[in-house]
C-alpha cells in the first residue's frame, strides 16, 4: 500500500491532509482544555494568556526554520516531527496537577506550537505542487477546501476539549488524545513518500526571508488580521462567557466549536463568494481568482463588525445575543479574508521550494497570534471585553491599509 501511494501525488497529499486533520483535533481540544482548566484553578485572564505566549512565539521561529527544513529534507520529516512533538506536549501535561506550574505549561505549549506550525506548513506547501500555474481557480478552491476543512475540525476539537474535560477530567483527556495521535503518526510514517516537498536546490539561510514585496506586504497584513481575531477570541471571550455570563465549560466549548466549524465551512465556500465558483477551466480559473484588491475590500468590511459589537456591549444591550450573533457575523467575514490570504500566498510563492515563502508568511501569522493573545489577556484584565473589540477594529484597519497596495493579479 505504501509503495502504491508513493507513485500518486494526490494520494500523498491526502495522507498529509488526513494527518493534519488528526493533529488539528488535538490542537483545538488542548487549547480549550488549557483555557478552561487553568481558569478553573483560579488563574487570571493574563496568566491564562501567558500560557500561550511560548506557543505563539515558537510558531514564529518554526515557520521560518520549518520551511527551510522541509525544502531540504522533505515535508514528511516536518509533518512527522510535528506529530511527535504534539504527543510529547500532551504527555508533559499528564504530571500531577500540583506540579503544573506556569513555566512547565508554557514549555509544553511551546512544543505544541512548534508542532502545529510544522503541520500547517507541510500541508499548505504540498498543495502547490499539484496544480499548474495557469489553473489559479483550481488552486484557490483546493486551498480553500483544505483550510476550511481544517478549521471545521478545529471547531470539533474545541467541543471535544470541553466534553473530555467534563467527562474524563484533565489528565484522562490528555491520555486519550496522546494515544490516538500516536496511532496516526505510525500510519503516516508507513504511507508517506520520503521525497515529498524536497527542493531541487539546497536553500541557504538567507533564503529564509522572503525577497518578494508582494509576500512581505501580504504577510504584514496577515499579522494584523490574526492579531485582530485573537485579541478578543482567544482568552477574553471564553473567560467573559464563563465568569460574567455564567456559562459552563461545555457551553463555552460548544459555542466556540460551532463558530470555528462554521468558519471553516465559509472558508470552503469562499471561492463562490469572491467570484471563482464556476471556474473549472484553467484559463477562466486564473481570470476569476482573487487579487490584492479582494483582500482590501473584505478587510474593510470586517473592520466594521468588532466596532459594532463593542458599542453594543458598552450600551449593555442583550449581551448574550450580541456576542453570539456578532461572533457568527465576524467569523463569516473573517473566514473569507483568511481564505483569500491563504490562496494568494500559495499562488505568489516561488515554485521551487514553495515551503520557504509559505513558512515566512505563516511566521507573520504566528506573530499576529502572539500579539493578539498577549493583548487579549492584558486588555481584558485592565478594561474588559469591549475595549478588546475596539483594539480589534484598529488592527483590522491596519491590515486593510497594508492590503491596499497588494498586486492586482492572481499569479505570482
């Protein structure tokens, strides 16, 4: 079976995608477990946010080094390393709860952050090799479907984390996830081709940084975009729902799970929402793929939503309805923004050694998450949820400004 798969690029990609999906379930579940469990132990919002700082910081480092490593050794190496590191992170948290200090949890989360970005970079880079340069519509749809399905499964992971915490408690949940992920790692090692993703040349250290103005500007826009999401979504919102509105861990996990699942579904449908739904031919697909102007338009639309939600909260108008409805609207528009971004970086990346440009781009993504996570805990603890939303508005405005001068063609 392994030999058969080694001669079928699409089958190889499906194996990578399946491994990425399995990892995504544990990543979403672990994040929810950590937020809810440690807040239940009495950790403040800022302390909970601090648990993820190394997770996000090492994502910055990993995306640079991981792209370089994959181009030299193959995407299978980075994928399997990511799965193994996630298992180690889960096992680290199985110690006696009395020994779970902030530093220990931060180190475990750092390993999980490295694992997550190795897996993301491997999956996103592999798809570029399956589509010809003149089939940009096809590339857009494939990237959107991969990203959307991943995020839908991350939503399932959020629900899974809340459910496992309530049913099996913290340590039982971690053990179940470690065992399941170990099985996925074993199967992936049997099926993946060792040559997947290796560049035809040996990239040097200077190749880690992108020399493309389009990639650099798109990366900066991505940084502010994801900081804008995480400044209120990662810590502030779950803590507010639990501490101020009295929601249980299962209720919080269910809401965030449904949000991310819907977010993923919209991402998969984004080609239809941006004008590339019926572009099955190579040429027409290229003509109808999104451009830099698409990024600006959708960022400008997104900018309005957190401002409206924050204003409604300040007016104390039906808080639960405002938060749930506003979260759904924000997620739908944000999903289209993210899908267009994900397509453009793959389209504009260098053909040989695509993981280098993709890695650089997701380094900026990780930096945005780090900034957003830190601000989420800090702003919420000092001023509350509404100011987090106004900070989100300012960050989206910065992303839209950067997107204004992106190239107006779809192909690199």
